[in-house]
C-alpha cells in the first residue's frame, strides 16, 4: 500500500474541493483568451481535402472503365455507387475520402454525428479533459518551483466553462467533417443503414418520426459502424450509472464518483476526475487495473493512482447493485459483489466493456459472419468479410480498437479496391501498434509484454532491460525520494540479435515519445540499434537508448526489414 504521507500535499487539497472551485490568477484569464485564438487558427489550417496529396497518376476515373467501379460491361451503371460506407467515424470517413480520390462514386451513411466515437465521445473530448487535468496537476506542483498562490481562493476551476468550450470545439470538428465530405464529392446520407442483401442497403431517416426508408445499391459496401458502451447486469445499474458517453454530458464536476472498470477508459476517466477535484474510487473486479499490460506498467500505474489519491477497491467481482439514497441530493449507494458498500456517490461511471454496433444492420440478410458471443464481424487481413463485396474494419471487428488503426485500415482498403494494380493485395499490420493510455502519468506501450515474449520465444531467448526513476522535473522537490512520482521503462529483447519485441513506459511525457520508437520497432531495431542512437539530454526518453548495460549487446542491426504494407514483424535469430 502507498503510504498516505506520499500524497504530496497538493492532492489532499484537491480532495476537499467543491464543484466550482478556486485556482488562480490574472494569468489564467490571459491564457483563456489566447488559447481561444490559437485554437481557431489551428482549426482553419486543417487540410481542406486529401485529394491534393495523391500523385496525379494514381487518380483514375472509374466510370471510364477502371477496375472496381459500379459500371456494368454495357456502360450502364449496375449499382448507384461504387462504394457505400456505413458509419462516418474514423475508419469509414478515411476510407470514403481515400476512395473518392481515385474517382470512385462514394456515399457515406451516418445515423449520428459525423466523426464517430473518437470525435464526439472518445479520443478528442477525453484528451481535452486530460489536458485540463494536467493543468490542475501543474498547479499542484507550482509551489515546488517557488510559485505561491495555489492555496489562495483566487485559483478556481469551472467545469461548465471547459465543457461548453469543448462542446463548441467538437461542433466545429463536426462541421469540418461535413465540409470535407462535400469537398471530396462524397454523397452524405443521413439515417440508419440496414442490409437488404449484399449490394442493397436501406436507410431509415434519423429521428424516428420522419420519412420512409430509402434504398441504395453499391458494388462495394464497407461496415465501419464502431461500438457502444455496455452495462453489466445488476440491480439499478442501468438506471443510476452512466457510461463514458454520459461522462461527456456531465454538467458539473461530481463531488464523489465511483468508476467501475479496469481498462484504459476507466483508468483515464478516473484520473481526470481525481485530478480536477472529485473524490474518486476505482472499482476493479480483480487485483489491479490494466492487467493485460506488462506488470511493470500496471504495478507502477497502481502506485501512481494511489499517490494521486484515487482509492482502488480491489477483488470486488463487480457491482451487485446501485440504489438511490433518500433525500434531495440524488446521491447513490453502490454495493459490490464482495459485500463492500460505497455511500454518498454523485456519479457512478461504468467503463466495463464495449460491444460492436451491429444490431440494426440486419447482417443475417447479407450473410455476414460474426464471432459467437461478442458479435464482432469476422474478416480476413484484407478487411474482407465472409460475403463478397462486403468489408468491415475498425471497432466493429474488435481488432486493435484505436482510431489510427481504423483510419489506416480504411485507407488501405480503399487503395486496394480502387487504387489499381500498384495497390493490389495491400493491407495493414496489426502488430507492434503503439498505444498510449492517458492516465496520470501516461502509459505508452508497443509489442509484447515480458510474459508474452517468454511464452513465444522461451525464457532462455528473452532479455529484459528496465529502469525506474524520478523524472528530473521532480528533482528540486523537497520531499522524500519515495514520494516523488516514478517513471518506469522496460525493453524486452529476443534472440541473439536482441531484437526489441516489447517497449513499455509509464511516466511524464511518454505519450509524446512513443511514436518514434514505434517506427524503430517496425523497422526491426535491436538493442544495439537503440544504443547506437546518441541520447538527448536531459530527457526521460534518453533512458531507452542508454539502458544498462549500454553498448555491450551483439552488434547486430535490425535495419533490414520492410515495414510496409502489412509485412510481417522482424524475427529474432534463435
Ligand atoms: C472514451 C473513449 C476514449 C477513447 N480514446 C482513444 C484514444 O485516445 N486514442 C485512440 O486511438 N482511440 C481511442 N478510442 C477508441 C476510438 O474512438 C475508436 O477506436 C474509433 O473511433 C473506432 O473507429 P470506427 O471507425 O471503427 O468507429 P466509430 O468512430 O465509432 O464510427 C462508427 C460510426 O458508425 C455510425 N453507425 C453505427 N451503426 C450505424 C448504422 N446502422 N447506420 C448508420 N451509421 C451507423 C455511428 O453513429 C458512428 O458514427 C476511445 C474510445 C472511447 C470510447
């Protein structure tokens, strides 16, 4: 257990905060103004259309007889569209826009807001709130750098202020997406799509009340319908708990919250709430959160969440029931399956799982195969489903549920279908995908955990390098060494060439350091390659290229691997 004295003072203050609380200072208002200006400028700089970056030679007019289009041999259009994309989220929009750059006739069907999960109830609003939480943490730290004023009433945080501005930002993104669709010559169809057959889809207009369904036909149909948050069974859970979608609708900062779940969404949202002043408990079924990550990462996260002041309620086996307390406060009592009871809770947030959004698609009528149980759509590595002409990618397939993965898969599919011979058989690789969890501090991970590496290559062929330290940022803090937040880093190498097969980090700044290491690993970097890259000092990332013992590994480079078009990972020399 983390010692209570390690909660570095500032966190204690946070636990006592009320909903509309005090931070500071004139400077804060200046920041508010200048940040508005910056955001506006950045938004207008977003590239108007992707078309311009495709080499002219690859843009072909499919209606002139190019492969993959919807035109029959006699010159008559057999289908209304070459490509119908169901779902205007990360994967769907990327695929549609790419297809249109090749001259395909494309339509996108969307039943909700453009941009899908990531833009509306995922990555984007989450990162905005993580930024807010990071500012709160920096304010906690200011006294360690000689600033005063944190404890004064002049510093305040207004949840509704950031919520309103976050919502406005997302509305702007929605309209940018709308413009991008129009600029790309893509037909935007609004409503809920449902298969009538493999080339025919009916679209029910949104809102329930209006209009008869329309029917469209397409030669190729992509299912990119994403997923939705689910609730476990249990008395009062559906009635009194919210999901991550509900988190983004909260109008005020809860005083006391229970976050249920052990995955990245639970960890991220619990971290945001606690940093902004909510008394937060994280309820996990088993011993700790993020159990599927490398133990170094999940153990360090556990310590750091406690240091932050989050109460981790372990081995609960989940929530048994949620009851509304008597009185006008609207608080709840949460009873866990291990008998523990948490009282006086404003917000119960269930982040216990997501399911593919497939019910309304009427997949049996098209004959598309789904996995038993979860209902994810089954595809091969080319995003091809069990039915000719129907493809699926992104969260609806349950394979690496991340926005950039859906985007990459979507673009590659469009390349393959409409890009001509140069793109025949192209695909993406689902291996060595860098992942960041926006916890406090953030986590970054690529490739195999130590356990996975040992299982795959045998203990005798795996070598682990690791390091744990306090970031230089905490150097001048006059607190016991044990009380300083920790950074943990781990390199997992396999074979006599010491190929780097796993890279894991938790600590300040790792979110922004991971991308470059991801490229190195895709290219087959070895420990010797890492050591050969001269360190950047003083940074935390230098630790990865100076791991002890430095420079003594077999001097074998891994720089021979083609990382393109879904090529297999480099292999250790066993
Ligand atoms: C809280 C949270 C935080 C996240 N944070 C990150 C992060 O930091 N980084 C990251 O990479 N990923 C993150 N993700 C995951 C990321 O959002 C998803 O992996 C990504 O959005 C998946 O894209 P997609 O194209 O598969 O589906 P989506 O983006 O979900 O798009 C699917 C679209 O299809 C529409 N649709 C569904 N059914 C139909 C139908 N029948 N007819 C018409 N339209 C339909 C939906 O309305 C939706 O707009 C986060 C997710 C959540 C929930």
